[in-house]
């Protein structure tokens, strides 16, 4: 069984450069949550006040295509749930446990504090395309395009593979 002490977060990119005290402080303010097969980890149209980091098990990011739920990708240990929605300030995730899942539960306030005080974490957030973000971009592309031949799944995969995030400061000139 995985617990906060044995799962090595400092091997994950956003936490690699945490000092020992930052790491201990971060861990001390989290808890472990379990989900059973079929349980929602994230509900579409609601921005959760909890971000989950999968420690064990798998979940599926699902989306609606032609009025049917379809799995977009499999999420596993080391992947975040609800972080994309928090960063975008817009719900963009519907995630369901596909096996029993153990996850680290992190409050939205803790994520906001990290984002504001830890430059490495902030840069990772600002430059990492999360699966839910890629899916939302593909969905927006299909919805807002005058073309009617856009395949959401193909667009999603292309965005995830080739998409890059770039953040700008307020009033920056974008060339």
C-alpha cells in the first residue's frame, strides 16, 4: 500500500527542486483519499476545491463526442486531477476511476500558495500541457471552426504531442 511517506513526490517534475522543508511542509498538509472503480475524481462543470495526485491505480479522462462518453486517455501514478481546471479557472475535467485509486488530496489553497511562492512549480504549471487542457482545446477547435471535418480525438492527440504552453504577464506584447 502506498502512503505519503513512501511515494516519492520528489521524483516528479514539479517537486524535484523542493527543499526538504518545502517537501515536508507540502506533505504535512495533504491526505490520502481512496476511490473505487467507477467513482468520479472530477466532475465536469464543477471546479473542485481538491486537486488529486494519483499514487496508485488508474483513472480515465472522458469526454462527450457525438452524445457519447468516450475515454480520452488513461491517467496513472504521478498525474494530477483537477489541476488543469484550477489553473484555467474553468472546469475542464471529467475523470472516473478505472481501477481502485489512491490519491494524494491537495487543497486548492495549497496549490495557489505553491503557485505564488515556488517559482519552479509555477514554471512547470505554466509550461506543461495537461491532458484535460489538450482535450478542451481540441473541443474548442471543433466547436469554433468553420470546418466540419475536424476529428476531436486526432486534434487532441496532436495538441498533446505538439502543443506548447507559453505564459505572458499582464500587458505583455505578444508578437
